[in-house]
C-alpha cells in the first residue's frame, strides 16, 4: 500500500504550469526517484509535498490522510522531512546544534521549559542530545560536533543536512539532488548511506541528476518533462524508454 | 466644501515636500536595500544651510536671484554631504550583516543631528518672512499662497525630470538594473559604485529642496526635525511601495492629503498617531505598498 | 551548560554589582540603577531581535506598558505596588501577542517600520491622555514606594538592589531559555525560517513566544523604572528609546548576554560619564557607533555557538 500518493497535483506560477496533473504513488520502504531535465518542475513537486507551496489542484495523501495545503511544520511532524538542493543549514551554529534542530518535535519540552528548568527538562534534554550523538555517529560527524556547520566542506554539509532530517525520525525522507557537488568517493559513500537509511525502515524519495546514482540506487522512477510525467517504471525500463532518451538522456549527452 | 479644497491644497503642498524627501529614501532602498535613517537629518541640515545663505546674502541680491542662489548652493552642499555619508558610513559595511548598516545609519543620524545642535543651538530658528513674498490668491474662498504655488510647480518639475532620468537615460537604466539585482548588474558591466553615488547625489539633492521648502513654508526649523519629517516621508515611501520611484511620489501626495484632512476634520493632536495607524494598516494588508510588487523567495 | 569558567565570571560580575553602591555617591547609584533596569530591557529586546531575528524597533512599548500599569493602578485605583506587578507583566504579554500576531510574517525592514509605527501611536496615545488615566504629556507623579511586610523600599539603595534582583532573575531566565528547546528554536528560525519549518518547527508560534517572553521581562523592568523615579512620562518610552535598546543589542552583540550587558554599559553609562561635555558626546557617540559596526559588524562581544554537553564528544 502506498505511503505517499500524489493525485493530479498541479502547480501554476503566474500562468506557467510548473507541475501539470502529476500522479505518483510511493510504496513504503522503497527508494523512489524523480528525474527530468532542468526546469522540469521536480523541486516544485517537493515543495508541494512539504507544504512550501500549495498546489492549485490535486491532492497529496500521506498515510491515507489528505495533507494538501498543510503548513510545512505540520507535514514535517507527520513524518515527512527533506533536504534542499542548495544546502540550508544553520550556518553559524555548531554541527551538533544543527542536528539537534531535527529533534525539535520529538523533544517533549513545553514552552515554560524555556523559562524554568524542571527535572523533566533535564531528562528530556539528555535523551535528545544522546540521540544527536547517535546520528552524528551514524554519519561520522562526532569529531566535528562543536565545529561551525557553515565552515564545513560541501560533502560534510550534505551529511549534516541528512543527519538533521533523519533526526526527526521521518517515515519519508525527501532528498533534493543529494549528490550535487560531491566527488566520486563522497558519492559512493552517499549510496551506502542512502541504503542504510532505507534499511532503517525509512522510505526515500529523491531527485538526482547523476544518472549512474539514480539507476544504481532507486527501485522505481518517474520522469518529468515540462511539469508532466512522461514515463515511469523500473530503472532498466526507463533506461531503454525511447521517449525518455529523447527528452532527457539525449539532451544530457549534448550538455557534456 | 471650502474647507475640503483648502485642506486639499494644503495637503498637496505638504505632500509634495514629503514626496521629495521620500524619493531619497526609496532610491537608496531600491539600490542598497538599506533604510537610510540619516536622510531626514540631511534634509534638516539643508534647511539650516539654506537659512545661513539667506541671512548672509539677503539685501545683497535681488529676491529672485537670492532664492535661486540659495537653492543651488544648498543642493550642492547637501549632495556632497550625501556622498560623504555613503562613503563613510555605508560603503565599509556593504558586505556586513544588514543590521550593522542600520546601526551605522542611526549613528550617522546622531552625528548630523547633534552637529546641527552644536553649531546652531537647540532652540528653533526662524526663516525670514520676506524671502518669498507673502502673496495670497483667493480662488472662490480657497487661499493659495505664492509659496504653495512654488512648492507645487517646482516639485512637479523635479519629479517629472527624475522620472525621465530614470526611464530614459543610460545611467537611470543602470540604476533600475542595480535595484533589481546588483550582482547581475555588475556582471553586465554596470559600474555599481557609480550608480550608488549617483543615487545618493540625486536623493540628497531632492532632500535639500524638500528641506528648503520646509524652512520657507513652515519657517520654523529645529535641530531634530529630521526625525519627524524623515519618518513621515519614509512612511510615504512605504505607502507607495518602498524602492518604487512613482510610488514615493504617490505615497507622498496621499500622506500629505491624509494629514491635512485629519488636521482639518478630526484633530491635529491625533494627526501623527493616525498617520502611523495608516502605516500599520497598510503593512498588515499590503506590505509591499500601493505600487510595489510581491517578491517570492526562491527555494 | 555553563562551564566553571563562566560560573566564575558571572560570579565576579554579580558580586561587583552587589558591592558597587558602597563606593558610589547617590547620583551614580541612580545611574547604575537605571543601568540595571536598561540591561533587563535590552536583554529582553535581544530575545526578539538577536535570538529570533525580528527587527523590533518598538520595544519601549512593553517597557512603558509595565511602567504605566503600575503607576496607573497605584495612583488612579489605589492598588498596592506589589499587586500591580502581575498586571505589569501580563498586560505587556497580551499587547505583544496582539500587536505581533498580524505582522510577524513580515520581512525584516517591514517589521521594523511597523513596530516604529506602533511605538509612535503608543506614545501619542499616552500624550493625548487616553481614557483620562495616563496623565497626558507630563505623565503621572508621586507613585508610592514598594511595600513588603510594612517595610517600605523607598531609599535609592533599596531600589538599586531591587533592580539588581530583577536583573538576576532575567539572567537566569535567559540562561534557561538559551539551553532549552524553545530557545534553540528561536535561533533556528532566525537563521533559516524555511529550513526550520521543514524540520517541524512552528515558526509562527515561536516568533510570538519570543515577543511574549520579552514583553514580560520588559514589563517587569517597567515596574522598577516607575519605582525608581516615582513617576512615569511618555518621553521615557518613545521610539527614540526603542532605537536605543535596538542599538544596544547590535552594538553589544546579538544573542550574547555579556555582549548586551556591555552594549548597555557603552550606550548608557559611558555617555553619563561624559556629562560635562554636554551634547557634544552624542556626536562622538554617532562616530563610535559607525566605527564599531565597521570594526566589529557582529557586535563588541559576538555570540559563540556550540555550547553542547561534553558527553557528546566523548566515546
């Protein structure tokens, strides 16, 4: 059964149809890829799912619940978190504090704990920092805990962002071009990390330009062009689909 | 009905002055995205400079020449002041956090304001009555003074000239380009620094005209008047849509008329408060002002 | 998460504040009392401006609401001072939420301008003697001293220590805020509001939270301010005062407790030291403000992040 379902989702920006009646269905536990040429509307789809944009038409259903038009934080608290194409960390803060931000909803502190510290506060605070420690360990960031996030190299920043998203304990993790700007070694590490996250029971939806990575890692792919889905299927089917080759792969070759 | 037209004329006069000062705020905001808090004080300074020139030259020149000379000299000095302000207080902070520039602007405002007070004293100074002849025209019971006519005509000419400059000249186009995207403008070969200096020159020059009008129209000037005229003009710029040049003109006029009608029909003691109530209402319902456009954040 | 070095520094700072009045004449005790009160207001302003990153240039409203609540309830309705304290805290909270709710979504400069607008409307209302209880442009005189068990705190010294107590309370509150989930949420939404939303932070709630908490502290400071002068007047809460608090935070160092305390000292006490130079000092001050921002754009004592529990980095 589907964890996330998009039903005829349409998003229009001042007359330009960025996403055109898109329907996709993502099963629990899978790694799902969305690919397409630049400007095909992939990130817009992500923004609609995570409540950054409100679609003009269509429904977004998560765990049988209509979440269309919900605010971003509500959607995050229901179990969908994301990373961004241009990394968005809390640059001035430390790596540990960045990951701690992912614990916000799971932490059960109330508003008055910002004024008075009760015994419950100390217990809750410790529990969540211990969780942060776990996630830092998982991504190999422990030695950087006190370092400023913004001054880390690109590859590390990607890891911090994923650790932060994962710290919310999501059911669906959305990755917007996770391999962008990574070198070969880092890319291999990324494949490994994504698979490990999946093995933790987290469903993954990703946009990626790097074809090797997408074909390698995803179990199912939708191809977007001009906001419309032009094909879907298993990676090997997509690779051999003439419509896709014409719209996307062919064009990609010209670029290189 | 006579009260209505009388207040309309008064409102348009004040509105023109607000508009002239508002243009300085809006142009700087457009290019630098900075609230130039010192602009109002520069306007106040120009009124004092104008007064000094008038007192020195009165009697030596014929009234018409005296007025023209006062305007020209004051405009030049104030424009230089604007450029010095930009070089000293804003340029070193272009890469700094936005709020640092705000504090720097407030510091500059303090310098000018207290500088005026140290030179000319804390008591109000009065412009001589005879600079502009006190002629009044009576049109069906509505009085218009020669000064009001001058304010309206000169402001109108200046605004049309500014509009043509911004829309028809190369430098004006560069200015608009910088307002939209400074980095892109730089990559296209536009000398951004030159545009910024031009912006301060024009903004300060228009402010100087506004300051002289305040002195000649209201006659009483005081060292900290920059704050209140500046704030009102700034509100005008926001009502029109900050960063938008026709918006500042429109906003100035609307605010002037609004003020005049409040003073005429409600009560002058609530005029200031109601001006800011208007500002708050606009901020809540249309934060980008009447002519401003909404900008979406790129994710 | 205070380490021993910090505990020591704060200990020295607080101890010197305790013994300070014994070395000062009454004029300077009065200046230092105001310094303590302004420190509380500036630290509260910092919650909104430094931590949550909202350009609030109308903070004197909440300070003034606290001060006027005490003065009015005491002088017009005859309440004892102690009974006015809860009102002087709750009223600013309510006002802050009502004023901020429609505008907190605004971008930086727009918020700044709107809060200036609120402040001007507030002082104009006080001057125009709204509801006939604010005393108009002259304000209210002759407010009673605070009485606790028949003991009247009317001497300059007792007010100093009252202000000291309020500052201590504020420091504890802000330390607790800093090391808690709500306090961190303020930093997150300040640094990247969209990213915060997408990891589940209700940014709107926490923005209002910042306003409410800071208004409460400012209101409390207002009570002591009224007691110090036995009077209130609109001029003490006009928007120029808000500009002062705003500047204190930025000059000192946003989100940094020592920074804000230093900022208050620099912007309020230092000018008092140069009183003999009369108004010329403000000219020098303007120059200093510009130079500090060029030299240290993040304030004299910038905030340091990364105060995390030590067990995180240990195996």
